[in-house]
C-alpha cells in the first residue's frame, strides 16, 4: 500500500488540517481504515488521539482509493466537532472513553 497526499490545507476556524489522499493498492483488498489511519499518522507526524479518517472511497476494479482525513490541533476540538459515528469508526470504545475522560479533566 502506498499513500499519496493530494491536498493538505489548514483550517484555523475549526482548529484542524484537512487532508485529501490517494491510496494505491499493489496487492490484495482495499486496506482497512485502521491500516490507512496508522500510515497517515506516520506520514503526517500527527497525534493519533486527534486524527480522524473521514472517508475512503473505492471504485470497483480499480486499485486506487481516495479519501479525506482531519488532523486536529487537540483532542478537545475533535470531540466537539466530529460526529459520533466517525469517532466510533476511528477509535475503539475504550480509546474513546479514555479520550473523553482526559478532555473532561483538562476542562475542569
């Protein structure tokens, strides 16, 4: 699997970077969201606790997928902005609970 960054722009209003990417698949099936997420985190040097893969779209018969990801400045901004279903797709139940607890403690 190879990932190419198509666009990387800063959105200061929402405290995040918005990234569009292309996944080139050399062998096998489309990689999982977790595999793509981990590789993007490494490429972008991002905090795994403030990173969301919004979507990955594939076309039948083509070994290329495109998607978008959000790199937040902090987990609090991510938890306020992102929809619940996207948080559940990107984090396990335990990770999400831990993120919420840490965000609550920092606000207090």
